[in-house]
């Protein structure tokens, strides 16, 4: 377990891009078992189980800081600069006392409070713990918006030189190239860790949906077919199972979710469910083809069904008969691609804006039809890439956690 201090001018609940990232990092690190504190000039203790230390002089909008910074931006070092740096060095040292790692977000590259930048450099140059990770979101020295306020010599030069004994992180390959050119560091010495998204929070998922999504993510399911229908023979769910199997045989780790229950008054439907479960096992789909009504929590509530559309890659409705086709409306409202049987009642709803299949079609051919439909959709391709490459949990495991134990490079 590592003790970590996240440092910035401001922190949640202050609204801002970097502030949001700090909140996400704090939650991820805490969930991984680390002790985390946020040290900032503005903010409040709003992240559960995360400490908060307020150092008001770290705030770029503090009146004393603004007065000093205004003169620095004009190219002169005010008489009060040294005493401000001394005060910040002492207060920051106290605020990070006992931590193993300090992660300084933007304050060593943006320069909105150069006295803070200078104070942190003094702590780094002292060579004693804690270890420092400089996390660069923005680079003042390469930005037209800030370049006019930079001048020769220290403290301005601190924003464009390589600091000794630290780990450098940037948020994109573009920033990596900029920082390398600016400091003379090799690109291999600069870590790229992109910003991410917490889909569970963004989608406001119910705990049951979160658990289901985690299971599917662990199994690498993609694409995910949603079959929001009651378990009855006219829904033709055996085709859905065979299509998923055909996709997996073709090298695509597909899966499916069936949301509906069995009619308790119709024994024939229970027999149909038994046949489906037997077919599922025969096809080796027990983990990735989920009949939610058979699971301990039973058939999902309507709000959870609504959430499943956010997880789904495609609505698949291979029915032999429908009276209306409400799932097509729900899918359209959630911008989920539709593949359904070619029934007149479904064409009445979706017209030319759905992909239609024969309910007796070859499963492999139907699988190819679905995949072709998805792969032709740039919005779907980006959606999958965001889920795969920019989910916070994956970024944390692959890129952030390893940094907490890494020696400076």
C-alpha cells in the first residue's frame, strides 16, 4: 500500500477538467487500497475515504498569488516572490508529510502560480522523500495563450526544463512529443496516460447493472447482443444463441443478454427455457449468454432494462411473430443499432433504418450481417474503442498503478 498526495491549484468540488481527473484518480487509488490525500488551494473533502489538505496559497486565484503572478507575467520578479516561495515550501512540506508519492497535476508545467512551482522544485531538489510524479495536462511553454507571459531565467525556466529525479506523465502522444522537444528528454522517458471515463458513473448504473457489466468486461465480450423479450418460442432465441456461437467461432468474443421472464402459467415455455439452456451449454456459452430471469435476482426491473441498452452493441430481435415491436423504439431512443426479423410490423416502425434478417437464416450468415452492420458504423467503432481503451478501470490497472511503485526514469 502506498500513501499518495494529489496536488493541484484546486480540487473537487471545484468544476474543471483537471479537478475532475484528480477526483477520478483519488477514487481509483483508494479502491486499490492506497491511502490518498488531496492537497489544493481551493476545494473541499468531497471524495469518500480521501483526505483533504487546504493550502490557500496554492490557489492561483489567491489575492497574494495573483499580485505576484501579475508582475511575473509582465517579466519582473516582485520583492514578495521569495517570501511567498518560502511560505509555500513550508506549507506544502507539512501538507505532504508522511506520503510516499506526490503527484503534481499541471502545477509544474502551466505556471499559473510560479511561486508554487518554485517551491515544489526546491522540495524535489532536496532529494529526500517523497517521490514526485509530474503529471502534465498542459504546457505553458508551447501554448500561444501562455507564451507571452514567459521570460528568461528562473522561475519561468522551470516550466520548460527537465526536473531531476522525477517521473514525467503526459495525457497524450502529442503532449509527449511536445514535452520531449521542450525539455530534451527522450520520448521513452515520458509516460503517456490518457484521461478516461467512468462509464458506471456516467450512465448512472444500478449496482446489478454494474456487476453485470463487470462480468462481461472481464470476459471481454464484444459485441453484446441485447434480446429484450419474454422467453417464448415465437421469439426464436435459439437463433440468437447460434449467432453468438458463430461470431465466437469467427474469432469475435460475442455475448448476449435476454431480459424477459417465462410465463409462469405456461409449462411449454418452461420446457422451451430448458431447451435453450441445454443448447447454451452445448454451444459453450454458459458465461456469455445470460438469461437474467434465471439468475438469483430474477428478471430485471424496467429501469435496469433501460440501462442495458447503454451496454448493448446491437438490439437483436429474431422473432417469428410480433404484434408491435416496442424494443425497436427503445433501441432507437438509445441510438442502438437494430437487427431484426423481416416482419411487416417491424418494418412499419423502423423502415429502412434497421437491418433485417430471415428468422430461418443460417446463423453464420446472420452473424456476418450483424458484424458488417456494426463495423460500417463509425459511432459504434468509437463507442467500443472508448469502452476498451479509455475506461478508467483499465487505464488505472495498466498505466497508473505501475507508476506508484516506479523509480524515476
